[in-house]
DNA sequence: CCCTTAAAATTGCTGCTGCCTTATTGTTTT
DNA sequence: AAAACAATAAGGCAGCAGCAATTTTAAGGG
C-alpha cells in the first residue's frame, strides 16, 4: 500500500487529513515543517507527498526543489492564495498537481488516487489513459474537471467554480442553446433561485477572461430571448 | 386550499415559484406589479400574499400599507438588500415575515406553511404553538432558526449564515466547551477543511456584533487551547 | 426606415468568507 | 518574577457572488 507524506504546519490539517487518508487505506506520515520532512525523506522516501506551500523553516517550494534532486515521486501542493497557484503553474517547478484551500478531503483523495494511478501506469509502461479520458476538448478549449483547470487557445485561464460549471455546461454540446434556467440547474443546487441577470454577470466575466486571451473570436454566443450557446471556431 | 398571491416584477420568479407552490397544492395567482395586484385584491382578497419590495408602479411597501386598511392576511416580503430588511424589521410595517434573495424555494414554502398554520390557529382560537416551539432561548439570547433571526438582549442582531450556525451550536449547551473541530462540523459540509483561525474570525465577528448591543458582558468565552463556550449571564 | 420596446451587456457596488499580519493575552519554564 | 513560547484577538484585505443601474443592442411595428 502506498506511503504518503503529509507536510503542513497546521496540526489540524495534519491530523484531520491523515485520518481520512488512513481510512482510505493509505499509510500516512506527517511532518510539521519542510526541514523535518526533508530529513525524514533522506532516510526513506515516501511514494508521494502532499506539501503546504507556506511553512516555517523550509517552505514547500524549497522542499520540492531539494526533493527533486533525488526523486521524481508525485507531489501535490496545498495553496491558499491565487498568486501561489500562479507560481505553481507558471514556474513549472515540478509539482504534479495542486489543491486550493479551503479544500474538500474527498477532492484531495481523488487527486492522490489519480496521481498514483498515473504513476503506476508509467512504472508498468502502460499508456496513462486516466488524464486523457477525463479531459474535455471542444475546439480550442480544454477543460479538466478534476484539476479544475481550463486552457483556452493554449493559455491557462483561471475560472471560478461557477464560471467553470457554466462553461462546462455550454461546451458540452457545441452549437446547442442552453437557457438561463438550464444553466442555473448546472451551477446551483436545486431549489435555489437566483436572478436571471446573475447568469448574465457570470457569462460576462467568462467572456472577459476568454477575451483576454483572444479578443477576435467570441465562443459564447447570445441567442436573443433564448439563452447562450458555445460555438467552436 | 389556500389561495396565495405572488407579486414580483421578475417573470422568472413568478413562474418558477408559482410552479413550486402549485406543486405543493396551493392555488396561486401572480401579478407583475403592485398596482395590478392591488386592483385584483380589491375584487377578491387572497389568503396570503408574497410581495417583492421593489417593483414598478407601486412597490411592496405601498401595496402592503393599502392592503392593511382592508385586511390582515399574512404577508411575506421578498428582499434583496440588507437595508430593506432593516426597513421591514425596523418600521414594523405589518409584514409577518420576510425572505432574503436569493432564496431557496424550499425555505419559502416552509415560511408560507408556518404562517398559514399560525393564521389557522388564530382563527380557531388555539394558541399558536408553532413559533414558540421552534424558538431557542438561552438567557438574553433568542434564536429563530426558521426566520434566521436573532435577538440579543432584546435587540435584533443581523448574523450571517455561518455566524448563526456557530452561535446556535454554542448556545445549544450553555456552559459546555465546543472545540473548533466540533464547530466546523456544524458550519461546514463534511469533508471540507478550513483553517482553525477561520473559526476564530467568525467568533470575532460574532462577538463584535453582540458587543455592539452590550459591551459589558461577553457571552462567548475562550477556553485557552480548547475552544469556545457560551455562558448565560 | 425610424421608433418603440424588450433583452442583454457593462459597470459598479455590497456582503460574505477565509486568511494574513500584527498585537495581545495566556501559559509554562527558568 | 521574567523570559520564552503558544494561542488567540483585532484589523485588514482580496476573491467571489449577486444584484442594481445604466447603456447598448436587437426585434417588431408602423
């Protein structure tokens, strides 16, 4: 069974997440800071590591950098601020995934499983089908529901949860209209009513973000009186 | 079966809520503005009314005021801004309840049912036990989960959902400590992790709001290293 | 083709949340 | 006691969501 190292300065995260992971059948070791984790790793390397970015003594970035000189085990970052995410994504510093705080433990477990599966596939020489199958590609749009990451015309676009859900619903069937009501159903729990114009607001912000990548083509079209439609170019 | 009048300028609310209420077995009539509702009411009065505050031609406040000259049927206001709520509460203008937008239809149905029950009890001369049974009283604190309203030392205090849940959990057992973990369980879905300090933040804001009513006594006590405790005076 | 009206886009604002930083308070050690 | 350490409080900030107000765009009727 896989041994997972958990490094975070918040003891509450450590114990709580550790319990969850152990319940899921993983073997877990926990560390309060990068320094002590690093020392332990030099004695015995875990199968994968979950690191908080911000920590006393040695932060997640430093730790990863030093780890990478010795090993290539999968690493997941825990991040709280958006600029930290940018750093993880932008610098391509060797992290395999990241999870934004506050996070659901269910999600973290999913990610861990996904990475371990991929690792397994690599080790046995299989094609890593997991990532490919979950990706959604529609024209120049690539969405990864698991990682919650979106690429538009090759560039990473940071979407909020609501924006992501709406875009996903629209892109699911390019060329078909979706009414605001249908879009609400996707983005909200049943029974919760929000204003029609609120959907418009989210579409507005979506368009703005996509426009910042390419302002010559608008993928989300308005059907006057009906709703919205996603078009491939 | 009860006839309910629904008055709102947003057609989406009208149709959506009307459908729900009809599915719940109510007889529903809808109006786009206060003026037409008023005219209809003068012909035949419904058993109860749900009014949007802000409307063209005649707004909910005006409508209610005119209605009150003829009838005392239960009225629920739909409000979106906090100052509107203050108005409803502060002016005591004869509304029986209010629901904040965005609202869940389930909640609205609950409120309607509650008011109709109370009305029924009044008509038949029974004691209206509904409100009393659902109220929670702990010392100078009164909490009404259904209305989501809180009174501290006689004064209305506006709490957010999270604050309400935390205070409710604490006040449930005066004199007993609750750890941050326990409080998290109350306020958050299972599996979602938030920082310990975030609980502190909510407690901070709770205290601040309660302090603005009375700054000589603090009902929420800190147990160093343990958690928080609610004390009756 | 212009005018009217309805729908949608945009801008801007507010409330809630979560976390960070700094200051304070409480606890333990010496 | 005083110092060292840990936990908490206070203030403040940024992201997100939802809505309102205003402007712009589209549709339909003369």
